[in-house]
C-alpha cells in the first residue's frame, strides 16, 4: 500500500488566497487506482492564529507551526505584504520551523513570493530558485546569494522547490505528483482540476518587457537603435561603432548595464519581437521569422522552443485562441 504524503501549507499574514488553496485543490485530488488519497493537506499558521488573506477573508487554521515538524512536504504560498517582502527577513519562529522541517528531511516548496520566506530562512542560499517575475529585482537585492531565474515556471532542486506566480503553483503541484506517482496519476489530477496536465518547468513566464529607457548615457541609445533593426540585426562591431566605443569597452559596458552579452541580449530581443508579432498580428510563421531577424521558420521554432518551451503556433494559440 502506498504511504500517504502529509502536506503542511504555511499561511502568514497577507497570504495570497489562490496560492493558499492550490495545494489542497491539486494535491488533494491525487488518487491511487483504488481511489485512495495520496496526499493529506492541512493549513497552519504561527501560533495557530487567524491570518488575513488577499481575498478579503481570514484564514482560520486548525494547526500551529508544530505541523511542520511532522509533514513530509511543506508548502509556503505567496504573500503581498509583510517583512519578507519589505525587508527581506522572516520572523524567527517561522525561520526556525522551516529550518527544522528541512533539516528533518521534509521537502520545502514555495509558490510565487513564498520564495521570499524560504530565502529569508536561509534555505535558498547557493541554490537555484524562481519567483514571480515582477518581484525579481527586489528578490535579488535582498538575497544576492540565491541563483534566481525569474524566466521559468518552476525549479525543482530536489528537497527545495519553487514556482513563479499564480498558475505556476498549479504546474509545480502537478510536477510533484508526477515525480512521486507517475504521469497517469498526475494527468488524472489535472483532469479533475480542469487544467493542462503538463507545462515544462523551464517554460518561460509570460512577461511584458518594455523598451529600454532612452538617454545618451552608456549603451541605452544603441540598444534602442538595435531594436529598430531586429529584422537585419547589426554586428557587434556596428553596435560598438554606433555607441562610439571600442568593441571591448562596448561589450563590458553592455554587460554591466543589462547583465547579458550583446549577442544574448540581441537574441532575447529578437525572440521577444517574434512573440509580439505572434500575439498581435496574423503574419505567417515564415514572415514572423524574417521580421524578427531569424530568417527561417525553422530557426524561429528552435529559438522559441529553447526560450519558452513552446512552438510558434502553440504560443499564438495561448494568447489568441487561433485554432490549430
């Protein structure tokens, strides 16, 4: 007989209501072939006290933090306020409870900004993790030792897992079921929840990235110039000449300002432009490829799949409902 996995969902003040309900809804629907539940999900709070949610109701838990001392899996939902988001710290009782659970061998998992609590507890230092893309800069300021990747849906680092915002928590819960019990069980749970059964963790979050601000300092003006020429992208030497810098100086300044090499930044811009065209126009994939500088549909498909894990037609359907 398969052992039931005990899950503790840790709710703190200003907990995101959807994140709070996701583990019970998804993990709670996982069943074996005889219909027996594979996970039991309970909610706890510091001191077992009521906490406010972002949906205008209070959470009335049945457990305190001692639930973490006997859980196989601890889930920390996102928050919209509190010291974890404003100061990068977490209350000592929460920090200690999370560390005890981790040291005891529990898997620890965050949804959305719940990663701020894990990082503040020291559980993400030196490890890969993700969070909602809108909070990435703040996360990096508070927790520079974490290897943050804000461009993915979720990260599974073995005993510590994290997911991006909102719906990515569904994906991570299904991933946990799939890893624990196989695809058939996970697919049944997905059907029960009426959600897609599988989105690859490395698939990118759908992020709105505006054009860089103008100005004459550094490489900003050249970046704007490049973005007007994505259909025939300039060479590195041409970029440096436009910025009135040597190639070496331009490359160094560019990396300092963007965190990427000119080549990698250009590839991202071309991919993002292709995504914009797929979202907002009826151009064929070949035309999108040419206008975004990839030249061929095959090259566009390869880059889009590497970047966000989906093909151009699938991406277009996601945003526009275009039939296959």
